[in-house]
C-alpha cells in the first residue's frame, strides 16, 4: 500500500472516530438535559421535596451540628399572602409577569453597574433564573454553569406557567439559617402564617432575600429598614401572574 493510501485510511479512521465520539457526547448531552426537563415537567404538578441549594445548605449546617434540620412547610399559591408575592416581585424581578425568563434590560443595567464599580455588585437574575439555580445547580461560578442555568430557565418557562414558577420560588427561597420558604419564614420571624403576612412584614421579608443569613442576625439594620420602606411603597405597582 502506498504512503498516500495509508495516510488516507488513517485520516478516514480518525474522522470516523471523531464523529462517533461527537455523536456519543451529543446523545449524552440530550439525555442530561432530558433529565432536567423530566424533573421540571413532574414539578409542574407536584411539589419538590427539596432542592440542590437546600441540600448544600443542610450539609454545611451538619458540619457544625450533625442533627441540624431545615425548616420548611409547603404553602400553596393561594395560601401565600398577595402582599408577599408583590413584595418579592418588586424586590427581585419587577418584570416577572412580562418577560420570557430573562430580563435583558436588567442584565444590561447590571453589567454597566458592575463595570462602573469594577466588581460584581449586581446580577440582573430573574425569579425564573434564581429558581433554576436553586433547584438544580451548585454555587460554582463558571460559563458552563451559567449556560446550564439559562437552559433550565428556558425549560421552566416552557413547562410551567408564571404562577407555578412563583409558587415554587416562594416555597424554596432561603430566609435564614435553615429557614426555607414563605411559611417557615412567616412563622420564624413573625409567628404567623404566610397567608396572614401584613404588607410591612412582607416588605421586610422581601428585603432580606439578597442576604438572608446576614439580615437574620441584623434585623435592625438601617439599610434593611430603608429598603423595606422602598419595597412597601412600590408594592401596589407589582403585577401578579
């Protein structure tokens, strides 16, 4: 066999191996994304018992206390105060009812703010994006994780309506050390139910969301009070799904 023939056969073999490997990786990726889609499809009608973020938090808590437990009690959408829904939308995602999972204007403003400050001080994440991260992902910051977050966010918006997305978010959001969801937060801070939260209580809970562990220890923070008042003033403008 000539050198040219041998080289040609080698190149064909390499190309076939490359295509085979690429095909296997593509199928694996489809199966991986399919697992996320199946979970989301199931949760469109059934309540998640836990999330990736909750499990990670519990593991850290048990490093200090092996008997540590999370506080969470599911509350249906109808049994969560409209005041809290409005407050959280105002604080976390003012265009929640309008966008398709991504607030592009908010992302642009966050990028400009971060560039101006020279560090990350704003994220621009929507409620849908935050739910995607909380349900499935770790706190790792990488392009792969951000890409996966975007895919899961798209799936959430395709397979769930806005009301269901907000309902799940309000039930899995962190509000303190081991405190997850509106019902647990209402009882932990105000000894009441999520359904009976007042407008002022709802505004303060929404103001705590960016730094729940810090504000749990610093309830008298001047910034927290000012931010709560701002949220309270804007709540009437919030559009509920």
